[in-house]
C-alpha cells in the first residue's frame, strides 16, 4: 500500500520501500529495504519533512525521559 506516514515503513522494518518522484516528464524510482542509504534519504526528505525536521525531532525525543510516560 501507499503511505506518507514514516512510522509504517520505519517501525515496521520494511523490507521493500518504493519511493517515487516525478522528474523531467517521467517517474524516478528508488527501492530497497529501510537499511538502504538511498531509501533512508528518501524517507527523511519525503516522509519526515527533511533532515532539519528529522534532527529536531531526534533532539526532542532524546531529551524525553521514559519515566514521563
């Protein structure tokens, strides 16, 4: 299925992710597991809102303490 929710492929440890992007009158595909660097880059840029947003969330999550849950 298709999603723009990064939690599904990331937390599901997806073995096959297909990232599609329209470029110069054709569709460019990048595919592979979430362990593939190209796929990780697409997940961060498309689903996570870019590297800056990803890093900001990472900082917030690292600051949280499990006892707060």
